[in-house]
């Protein structure tokens, strides 16, 4: 086995039904029910015009500035996948642009996440194909390797295993581990419904937060309450 330069097959993958149902749940609700312990860092931002990212993680680990393994990923990934690239957050070279992103969209992937830079921002922001990245630069990549496909990666402290669920919206990205998707979905759905009820009460003038706010302040020892 060659360390740092290998292509592996995924052994598991979230199914299409799971991918679809999570599209209706805001990332913030998912994050909350996961104890707010999972995040990919504030630097990774959505660059596309609109739209939710939801799909199965197809992971790529590459050295900064090199996209050889991303090209290989485009030959292996397919419908419902999200190509997630850990390039160390380096912004020196763009790893993908219009051509590669068009390829990713054409093969049915549901989005691309780059912990690094992209280019052709004008094309990205005029389309709804989900693209999350750390930065933008015109300077292109190298194609020499090394790199790894379908290995565990970490972005901003968030561990992503091949086949995990990747979810992204305007607030950022979250990874839901493969074996936790059902539990997380039920809890996030309930939280989303509870927040919708709270908003309706707020707009109707029926919300009275004073009791719980003051109770919390007293419990915490605040004077003057």
C-alpha cells in the first residue's frame, strides 16, 4: 500500500431517500441537535447563486495546489455524490473551475466542496449547482499528485468519512455520520417544526419569553431580576 497516494472504493453510502429528506432541514437545526459540535469552519462559504447541498460524501485528500486526484474523482463519482476535497485550506492555486464543475454537474453529483480555492467565480455565482470553497484565485492548479480518494478527511475539525451525509446551505456545511442519519433527522425535523411554531406565535404576538428568560437569569445568579 502506498501511503498518501492511493485510490480506494467506498464501502458504504447514505441512500437517496436520506439525501432527499435532509434537503428540507436547515443546517442550523441539524447542527443544534448534534450538540453544536460539528462544523467545517467559517471560511467555507457557498459561492453559488442559491440552492441546498445534500449528498453522499465522496472524499478526496490532495496536496495544496494539485487537482490530479479531483480529476480521478470525477471519473468515479456519480449521481447523489458530493465531491469533498481537503486541500489543507491553501488558497495559492484554484483546484476547480467552470470546466471541472460542469463535468461534476453533468455526471449527477449534487455539489462540490473545496477546502481551498476555486476560480471562474462568475460562472459559479450565476448557477445553482452547489459549490462551497474557502477562497477564489485565478491561478490554476498542478496535476502531479499525490493524493487519496475515499479516505477519512478533516475540514476545520469536522471529520468526514466516505459515504457520510454532507449538507450545506447559506449558513455553511455539516457532516452527518452514516450511522447517525436516522436519529439526527428525526431530532432535527422536530426542532425545525418547533421553531416554525415559535415563529408563528411571535408573528401573532402570542410569544412570552419573559418567564423563561427571567427564570434562567435567576438560576444563574443574576442580580436585579
